[in-house]
């Protein structure tokens, strides 16, 4: 969600978030996020949403309802259309824009007599919505019916005060200028609309009510600016908390590794000591076995040597020789026979017993330590700011001088009716 918001904030004001291109037929949702009509239609189709179904704004995820007539019935963002027009004028390619007045001139000779580039547009009339070359723009500003029109130079930044003076025309009657605002329907309209559709409604002139709307917008700018500053401070505070928390995590991670190393070193030392003890026991007992083996080996060697000797005597000695050494041989045999060869000796029995710790057999218990958390409430820097409990500022809409007070109640009733019909008010509001 944060990444989506960041991408949306970085996008130009006249660029659709879904297609990353300049708006075409911009439609605005109740959350004031604007998208191309084609993009919203494709988005709803991709989500499997039909008229009457709920769908979420791709940016803020606020729930909306698909109108009965599809996404095309969503309100046009007239202000965005106005911004697009201004953007095109300020970034116009002068070499590719021709004077629309010259194109309507039927005098071919006159057109031919002009220089080749003389009919290239350099100016634009915001009231007539026409491109003019330098010559036609001068004539246009001299005409009595058009001398009050707002003429701007192409490729140059248009001053804000000029934009505010541009006349707005009725959607229903294209040649009629918007003059009134209906406080019941909350839309702008021309005199013809007043006669046909809004006669009897609480209405007032655009110039009268727009001042209040401008004041309301200024108040909203102040409120939003303050909230933005508070949110920025809160974001800084949370970033500080994040760094502190990460520092604590890193500290505990280092401590775990230190304790693990200490435990590992301790275990290694204990292992080394056990192995050294085992080595000593091995040396002592193997020495005893070797000592006994040496004694047996010596005894066997004497027996083998004596046996071979007396065999030689038996086979090769003369009667005189055997008589001479017979007694000595017999005495030696008795000596060898009397030497003990089955002698007991000490040999240690080896035993190992593992030290029993509860942690060894309990896989849920860590022999190094444990990590636990203590939940605590982190209070925001601005308690009570925003949220459902905060007080919304009502839009102050002045009553017309020829109407009785009570427009706000009627507007609230109109809001309720619009909510029931899933049709947002202000769909055709040009002044906002």
C-alpha cells in the first residue's frame, strides 16, 4: 500500500495511475482519485465487477459502487479536463498548430498571398476555444463581441488569475455560459437549465457562491496543510522508533551470538577436558596391558628357547651328554613351570554418563536463552488527531438572497437521496 501511494504522489497531476499516461476521458471517484474511463472499465472487468458491485480505488482502496450504467456513468472530472487543456496550451508545439480562423477563410487568394508561416497559431482564445495566428488574434481582440476574451500565448505559462476568469459553458447547452448554482442539486447550470430543470430550487449566482467556496477551499488547504505537517512529524517520530527498535534488535542479536559463542566455548572446553581425562585413562590402562603382555612375551620366549634346546638334546645328544646335563635340564624345566603366567592385574572399566539437563530433551526450551516481548501502546504525537472521532468541518454554503435559509438541510436531504441512488453529488460542478 505504501509503495502504491508513493508512486501516485510521484506521478504528474495529469497522469493516470493505472496506465501511467495522460488522462483520457477522466472520471473521478468519491475519494477524489481520478482515472481514465477506459482504465476504470478495464479495472472493473479484470476484478469481475458488474453494475451494483463494490470495487476498491486502486490507490487508497476505498470502497465504491459500480454505477448502473457502468463506469461511464461516473462523474467527469471537469477540473482535470481543464488542467489537461492548460497543459496542452503551455506545452504546445508551435510548428504543428495552425490558426483555426485562417482555416475558415474562404478567400483563397488572400490565404495564398500570406507568408507560408503566417497562419501558424501563436495565441489561443480561452473563451472561443480557438487557435489564432498573430494577425487574427489582434483582430479578435479589436472586435466588440470578443475584446473581453482571454487570449493567451501558446507555449508560455498561463497566469492563475487569467485561468480563473475563463468562462465556463453548460454541458447541456454548449453555447450557454454557466451562471447559477443549485443549492438543492449542488450543480452549476445556465439560464436555460434554470427555466427547464431548476425553477423553484434554491439557487444563487456563481459569482456569489464561488467566493464562499473559495473560502471553504482555503480553510481546507489550511486544515490539510496542518494535518500534512503533523503526519510528517508523526512519520519522523515513527522513523525514529523504527531506528531505535532496530537498534534494540541488533543489540539482542549480538547478545545472542555472544552468549552462543560463550556457551559453545564452554562446551568446547568441557569436551576437551573430558577427552583429556579419557586420554589419561587410556594411557594408564593400555600401559598396564602392555606391561602384562611384555611379561608374557618374555616368558613365552624363554619357553620356546628352552623347548628347542631340549628337543635338540633329545635328538642329537649322546648317552654321555644327556647323562651329564639331564639334571640341569630338568631343574630348569621345573623353574619355568613354576613361573606364574596367569597373573591378575588392574584394568579400569570405562563408563560415560551424559549430564542431564531439562533443556536437552525439551525442544521448546532453548539452552542458550529465550526471547520474549512485552506489548506496549505507543501513543501518537498528536492524540485525538484524525479518525472517526475528529470533527469534520461542514461546507458553508450561503443561501441566496431571494431564498429562505435552510439550504443546508435541503442539501443534506439531497445527499441522502444521492447516497441511496449511488450517484455522487457535484458530478457537474465546474467551480470546484
